[in-house]
């Protein structure tokens, strides 16, 4: 039996959308990193992997061409269409 919900789950290498900034993620980060993360919300970013705790590792480039990696709960991402 083919489970359609599995088809909609993002896999490493997929483009995903960060739907919102997770609570606490920006705390203590430099302003330029905070700006880059806020800028990434709502646009396609790369899902690199899931870590041992189940968090999604995301990779994205900011407007200054800096590469960033963040880890978020998968509830904060959706598959880009």
C-alpha cells in the first residue's frame, strides 16, 4: 500500500520552505545571522539531512552570498512545490 503522506515528507536533497523562525533560534546569534535566517523564511532552502535527534539540517545562502546552516524541528518545514 502506498502512503501518500510519505510521498509528501521531505527527504535530504529536497528543496523545503522554512515556514517560520522557531522560538529561541535567534537568541544570542549575531545580527547578520539573525537577518539571514529571517530572510530565509518563506523561500526554498536545501534540506541537507536529519540529525540523530530528528532535527532538519537546512542550508541556504543569504543576500550577501554567505552560506548558512541551521537545525530546526521538522514541523517548521514543508516540501517546496
